[in-house]
């Protein structure tokens, strides 16, 4: 008789465990979605800044004189910073961009970093996530 009365207890525990799992998965998906959105913004912004740096930083005067394509570092830096400033989302706190110039390849690499606060992952001891995005753009030499 005792066995028949306890048959439903396992079912109730199973339902509570399933509900708990769905809540935890939902919490992780919520924070994960925010992190993925921030990472996409970071890469898109780095890519736009690198493209602007190459297009605006292209030194046409030097090309007319020497026949070699080069990137003016100051113009490129100004263009990248302008694009970042115009397209920056206020909800992500981006750190100052790092621009690296490779004069042998005529390329510009833009590195951006940001810190994204978490909402529910704070409960698990993760108050924020650090993200890094990088994009490279370059000029091609005619052979």
C-alpha cells in the first residue's frame, strides 16, 4: 500500500526539475543574446572603421608622384575615429580603438574592446563579459 501512495512523488520532482532547467536555460539565453548582439556590433563597427580608414586615408598625392599606393596614417586614424564616434551605441562602453598600420601590405587593422554587463549571470558570479573585435582592410597594388 505504501508503494502506491508514493508513485506520483517522482513525477512531481521531475516536473519541478524540468521547470528549473527551463528557467536556467532561459536566463543563459537572455544574457547570451545580449553578448552576441554586442559582439556583432563590435565586429561591424571595427569593419566599418577599417574600411573608412583605408578609403579616406589613401594618399592619392603620393600615388601620383611615386606610383605606389600608401595610406596616410593621420587621415586614416581620423576617419576611423569619426566612423566609430558616429556609429557608437551608447549602451556598450567601448574602449579607445587601436589602429595598427602595415605599410608593407598597405593595410589597417582596427581593434575594439568593450565590456558588456550581464543581468542574470551575476547570480553565478559573472558580472560582466569582456569582448574584443578586430577587422583588417587593405589596398591592393597593381602588378
